[in-house]
């Protein structure tokens, strides 16, 4: 006999892509309807609805205005066949503020279930010399109506195509958790295509490719039954409790997370020569997911300088005060790299030769 929890979340497994796209708009509409009515009738419920509303905006990578617009058009949305996710470059980068004269672009890759919006504060916190370019995955954030990718090589190939026009100036990659693996594999792909690689690769909260990335208890996490999957999310502390308690919102979030977990757990890295760019790694001291020894394993994947910094916090230490320490390090490191680039113009070379011989940061 299925448990009550299993019945409650059964739709998470059987919901098809076109049904999920309708549910997204319906979820937005109901959240706003609840919020608008509770403002007049009941201040306590307003607080609860407001918390859920802002949690939804955070996870779904949108603003309250965008959610309202989506809700208005949800009823007119029609299902369509899935199309390849090789979208125009503008759909792959969420530009919260453009800095056309900035000498360096920082491409930021979100964690599983996350969206480009998590890097919105970085625009004002990093120096004007850095043009922050958060990457938006298909099926996430402002691209929720698209199908999420479940194979990392496919996503990397699409990213390499879409970001190629943006590699006309020095750039660096930052990736947190799943985003770290994407940034690493993208640097490899650009090298093989002969494109300019990143001056530096910043990797956060993910072990080196040769290690497993998600602790397993009963097989692949992405294939767990609904209740077991929710318990895993709670254990990893990756989804706010207010979202976990919202059944309708979880109906939108869970398929995205399952797709991302599948992308991570089916990833098999190819054997390749190390990158030439420096790799800087960050980890959380209380992270229950990543072993510090696995962070140290990134040293094998660069022939250039390597550094490892352990921060206060768990797997999502970027949500804490540790974020500012990470940003200070990024700002200092890219300032050094830009000075080096002016002298050697190494950014025109593939990533495999991105550090001058005998030069250390």
C-alpha cells in the first residue's frame, strides 16, 4: 500500500513535459492569486504566502513581475514537441547588468536546480572591470518551459556553440556544484575546438571528476521513489523548507532536480590532458556531500597553479557570509590574470596554454 507521502507526490513522476509547462504557469497564477487575496483578508497568511512567493522566485530564477506575466499567459500555453536546446546565445546568459567596457567576462554556472538569478547580487558586489554573465540552463529559470538536459556532454556541446560569440575578450569560469563540472568540461571542449579558453577556472563545492558526486544509499538518486527523493533533498539542504512544504511548487521543482541529478550521476569524464589555466577550488567545511580529499583531486586537472580554500558553511556556503570571501578572491585573481594577459595576450590561445611558462600568480 503506498504511503500518504507517495500518493501526495505521485504527480512528480508521471507528469509529462507539456503538462509540466502548464503546471508552471498555473503554479505562478495560484501563488499570486493567494497573495493578492490574503493581503486584504489575513495578514498572517500574507507572510506565509510572501515567503513562498519569494522562495519560488529564488528557485525558479525569476522576478515577481515575471511570475505575474507568466501567470497571465499560462492558460493560453499550448503543448509542443520538444526541440533541441541549442538556443540563441541571448537565452543562455542572463544579463542583469551589461558592462560593455569591462575587460573580463565571468561566466557563472549554477548548481543543480538553480538558475542564473542566484548570481544577480554578484553584479553589484564585483568590480566594474568584471562583466558578470550568469548562464541559464534549459528547463531552469527564465527557460522553464523548455526541457531540461539530462546528459552533460549534450549540455556542454550546446553551451560551447552558444557562448562562442561571447569569447571575444578575456574570460573566466565559476561553477558551483554541478556548475563546476560544466565549467570544467566546457573549458575542455573549447580547447578541442580551438576557441579561447578561460584565464582561470573557479570550482566550488564539487569533487574532481574521478570521484562520485552524489552520496548514494539505494541506487541513483534521480531514480528514487518520490518520498525517498524528497528525503534526500532535505538531507542535502538544497531546497528551502518553505518550498518543500508547498506541494504545487514542488511539482515544478522536482522534475528539474531529477533531470539535474541524472545529468550528474550519468556523467563519465573522458581521459584528457590537464588544462593549462589555473584552477581555484572552494569547499565548505561542514559540507555533507563533498569530501575535502575529492576537492584536492582537482590538482590533477591543471598543469598550472592550483589552490584550495575551505570556507565556513555547508554545501551551499555561497548563501552565507563566505560568499564575500569567495568574491574577494575572484576579484583579486582575475585582476592578476588581466595584468598577465596585457603582457602576454595569452587569452588568444587555447585553454591548454593559458599560463605563461615560469609565471605564477
